[in-house]
C-alpha cells in the first residue's frame, strides 16, 4: 500500500505490517483513504482529531445555510378586493424573506361546486405577484381546498461597487 504521513509527505509503498508499526511508533492511526486505488492509499493521522474537525466544519456549514420555510396564506372564494390586495402584499413580503408560500383557497359547503372561482383567484394572485415568484406547483385540488405553491424568484446578486 502507498503511505502518506501526517504532514502530507509521501512515504512510499510498504507492506501493511510495517505501516501499522510506523503508526504505533508515532502514536497515530492508519486510515485507508483511497481503497479503490492501485495500490490502496493509506494515511497516518489522529483519527479522533480528524473526526472532531470534520464535525466542526459540518456545524459551521449548517450555520451558514438558510432554512426555507413553507408558509401558508388562505383565501376564500368570496373574498373582497381589498382583502385580496392585502394578502397579496403579505405573500410578496414572505417571498422576499426567502420563504416558499402555499396559497390555498378553502371551499365550504356548496362552494366546492365552483372550483373555477378558486382557480381564477389563484391565477389573479400569481399575476399580481408577477416576477417576484415562480409557480412551483400549479393550482390544483386537494380535498376541499385548491392549492398553489410559490417559490421566491432567483434574483441575480448585485455586484459591489468599490
């Protein structure tokens, strides 16, 4: 097997027994890093420290990620014009924050016999929002409600001027 030292220096090709003996002398572990290579590549390192640093890097990466939430805004088929405008503004702010928005129209009683009203309402909302969002899931029925899912539009990053 090919052996690499803890500093990254190539120690050459040697048998497994000799590599294990060298690892014990230095107080390190012998870790196989590329088993599919010919000959396999092993490295001398402190495995406990390696795992600790790896989890630390993963934790840092998770801190930098932004969680995308699915928020819901509900409408009714017989909603007023002002209420539509108000809820549409609310949807825009949620999208600007980076969240996905589930827009749903709830049908009660005999309202379910007119699903076209819900579809028109969802299309109107999508038209008013315009370029701020992309339709991830087109309007469709889900039991007694019609649902449309909007995702924030990918905006090009503004370049900094110095």
